[in-house]
């Protein structure tokens, strides 16, 4: 069978890809395929007998990033910082309050539900818990086949062949297609979830904590699989995680989120070598080291207090209530996310230059 391709056809205004078996336009390595600009996702807070809107929860509050073909962007931060909400908004499983989401130049924030169904062939998602993301009453073969059937990609024989091909790609036996989710381990189920996401031949995979529910040894296997698939298929990954040790092994660039905003972003190697934002420094200090007693090992930075409520974020710098460098200026001025002199990273901290020295 010819290899299936998805893409936005030349001159297309709908974002609909080519039929199964046809070669569609594929992005060149390094070509920006996904752009998120000033993304806002706010949820209304209602109270009283009449449930009137009395405020808003700012889950995502001005997030911007780009994702080139063949690269991996890690979106990291503590639980509740807005990482998963960002992912759901990019998929348009949540409607953004404001901002732009462009996939290969097409503004998804303006698309109808019908148009989005076609575009989602090009952007697929792998969820954190493989057990809850698969229907226990359906065989894994049927689960993998479902995206192909939804998009009308092939007849029954072609779909069966594609399912077998996908099981091969993720390291599972073709005979496993007839089994049910309860007959698999967690690592095997995550492979099924990856196969299902790959079924319509996407160009972008959003990976929401894809290994956090797995044992460490299994995590390494899944990370290796993802890297191999990216190399073979030219996929772009948006990798969401709170585990910076995992992010270090798979990501090309890193964006650090705190309370709905990106506070630092840049090349992975530079972020890990010399983070400029105090929040990033605190996260990196918590990463386990093989030899914690060696010379030069960083001291664990323990942050004071809890993350403020996104319904009532602090004025100025949102991290200031937990930051050991905070001064009055931090309460009065919101630091911009700007590139610092002598580095390719961008940091939203008034004292980033001194922190790097």
C-alpha cells in the first residue's frame, strides 16, 4: 500500500488534506508548522442564586510560541500552570478566549467545527493516561482504526492493513489488534495510543505527559520510540511535562510556564546550562543528579508559599510572591518576555541578566 499522506493542499482554503494514498504537501524540515500567538483561555466564575459572572479564571493568559517541522518543543511547569489547557486550546477541544492558532498558515481560531474535523488529521494528541483514553469495550485494532473511519481514509481492507502497519511501527505484534485494553500493560497501551494518533498521518503530535504514568524503565522505551518515529516521519512534537529530566532527553527547545504565562523560553541546552529566570532555576534544582555530592552541583531551591490562584494573580510579576529576588518594582511592573543580551533565550524577569552572571 502506498504511504498515506496528510497536508493542506496548494490553494486550499478549507484546510482539508488529500485523500488516502495520495502524496500531499509536506513541510520542509525547520519550516514553522504551528504558530500560537497571544493565546488566552479564561473561564468565567459564577456565583449567587442567579449564577452571574463575578470574575474569571485566567488559565492561559497570553501564551505565544512556534513549532517547526521535525522539532520538539517542551512546555513545562508545575501542575495547574496552564500546560494542558494550552494543548486543548491548540486542538480546539477548548475554545480560546482570544489569540491566534495557525496550522500551516491557516487560522484555526476562526474555523468551524466541520473544518476543524478535517484539520485534526494533521494535529493529533497522545494523552497522559492510556487506560482512560481507550474504550475498554473496544479492541485496540478498532480503536486505532477509528480515526481512519471518521475521515474516510480507505476501505475496510485498507484500514485493516493500515492498523497492522501502525502496530508494527510502535513495536507491537499485529495479532494484538484483536485484544482489549485490559490485556495490555501500561507501556503497551501507550504504544497503542501513539499508533492511534499516527493513524491519519499527522504532521504535529501533542504529547500531554505521555510517560508520567509509566515506570522509569518503560518511560525510556517510549521516549526512544517517539524519537525514532520523529526521525522517520518528520513529525513535530509539542511535549507537555512537569519532569525536566525527561524533557532534557527529547526536546530541542523549552518553554517554561507559570500561572498561565511563559516566563522563559529558548534552546534546551542553554536553558539547562544557565537558566535566567528564578522559577526555571528552582525547577532545575529539583532534577535528580547522578552524583549530588560532586563539585559544582546546584543547591536545591525550595520555593516559599503556594501558587497563587489564576482567578486572582499577583500584580506585576506573577512569580514575585514566591521569588527570593523580588523587589517593589516586581509588584509594579510586569516583566516582558524578551531576549537577553548574549543569549538566545527569552526571560520575563527584571533581574535575568544578573541571575545569569
